[in-house]
C-alpha cells in the first residue's frame, strides 16, 4: 500500500516538473488571462477556462503538499486575502458572483505561487519574453491584414483606435508596455548572440508601434515610465530611493486624482488632458461615497460593479452608467474587501518592497538583474493601478506576474543567504 502511494506521489511530481507541462501550464494560463477576444469568440474556451483554473490549482496544491515546500510570509498574506474573498460571500450584495470570483481568485493565486516557487528564474523570464513576442507578432498580423474586430469602434475620441486581438485597446497598450520593457531588459542584461538580440529589438520596436496605435494615453505615458524604470533600477542607489519614495508618491497621487485641487485641473488642461480623465474622476467621486458607506468590510469580492442598489445609488447619478470597475485598483480593493483587505494588501506590498530593499545591500550581480526588473515591474503596476484596476484580480496576467515576481524576491533572498 505504501509503495503504491509513493509511486503515485512520484508520478504527480514528475508530471508537474515535466518541461512540456510547465510550458503548457504557463501559456494556457496567459492565454486565458490576457483579455484576448478569442476567449469570448470560441465558446468552448470560455466554458472550460474556469475548469482549467480549478483543476490546475488542485493538482499543484497536491504537488506542493507532496514536496512539503515551506510557504513564505509573502504567500501567507495572499492566501489570507483569498480566504477573506471567500468569507465575503457572507455579506456580499451579490453572493453568487462573489463565490465564483473567489474560487477563481484563490485558484489563480495558487497557480501563480506554484510557478513563482518552482520554475527557474531564467525559465520564467524566457517564457514571458516568448509570450510577448507571440502577442506582438499576432497583433501586427491582425492589423496588417485587417482582421475583423481590431478597432475599438465605441471609442469616439480618437480616429481608428486599435485594440488588436484584445477586448479593449487599454489591454493592448498595457501588454505592449510590459513586453517592450521586458525586451529592453533582455537587451541590457544578456550577452546573447546578435540574432537573438535582433529579435528583442524587433519586439521592442513592434511593441512601441502597437502601444501608439492603441491610443491609450495611460499606457503610453506609463509605458515610457516602465522603460525608464528598467534602465534606472540597474543602479542600486537609485532603486533604494524609488522604494522609499513610492508610498508617499502614491498617497499624493491618489489625493490629487480624486480630490483634484484647482491647480491640478489647470495643469491637466495645460497638457491637453480632460480634468475628468475621460470620466474617471466622476467614477471616483461615487466610489469614495461607496467606500465611506461600507468602509470596514466592503461589498464582497467582485460584486459591487453590477446592477444593484448600492451602485445605482452611488455611481449611476454621477456617471450615468455602471462601469466594469473603479478604474483605480486601490479603490477597488477598498470596495471589495474594505479596510481589512486593504491592510492585508499593503502589508504584503510593504514586506515585499522591504525585502527587495534589504537584498540590495548584498545581492550578487547574477541575481540583481532579476531583482531590478521585479522592482521596476512593481513600481510600474502600482502607478498603473492609479488609473486602471489591474491589481488583485482573478484570471489576470498582471496579478499572476506580481505574485511570481514577489516569490522570486523571496527565493533570491534564500539563495543569497
């Protein structure tokens, strides 16, 4: 009996460590989590994506238990948040919606944690790079041959705004900013042969072109910031300054964006931007009122942005419709989880940044290249989260990679010790 159990355990471990399984897991995960139209257009994919997340999470949980891998404090806070999301079914205004979202959020978190703990750092970066090259090439082909559905037809402010193969042009902009910045990182860090370097350069150029075609001002401005962060985080002293400054910068940015003093409105007009930031400030006014009404525990994970008495009361009179989210990830954390969830998230962020800062005092050059990109990515997403909700979301490549890079920081710490 014991022999049969041991054989079963060994098969599970061998299966999960098989290189074809590892590549397939990551690419299917990204395909279902990148906001691509194909998930909607092929009914079979849309129906099976939930089953994939749940079954993959169960399999990887079993593999982790067999390995007996020690969980770190970074993951404990993420799992606590997953538990809170599930518990919020009890007070959710849409309990069925919260239940489904919570299952997917927990599943997404487990898969991301497993990848962050078990894939080699070089494997993760090269798989990510290959994925972004595929996205860039596929979207350029779709645009060149004018595939149906590549234009954002509901966007009236810009002529011919492109969304490519994504559901929305903002997603195209976001992923091209990510892929382009990763290409720059590879060009700066690795001494690959000229053919490989040319591939990275082509991807960087193609990503910049697609970023421009998306007409997403948020993605373009912050995409440039990401490229700069990739360059300047190569220097440890600069990285430390960025870590110390990010929290006060975020607090100040939230205040200026939400409450908008007159000089800030004048500044936005001077640079050619609408003071409402394409309607975001109207959503934020209603979101602040909703947060004040249920500040402690929130409305239940993923339940507020539906047709319900609270969204109708706080959002509809100001914005004239119900958006899909607050277009500010920090506000959505408060709306979903209340103060309790926000505390968990900010402790997780604070500990991750603190660990990153401490590592800079003794990390080797071999590992610093991974640490520097992780830091650049954290800072980029924290800034992007001021304008879009890309943080703490189920089935989201952005959330998945945040968890992966956070675990990478912890692994580097263990290696260096």
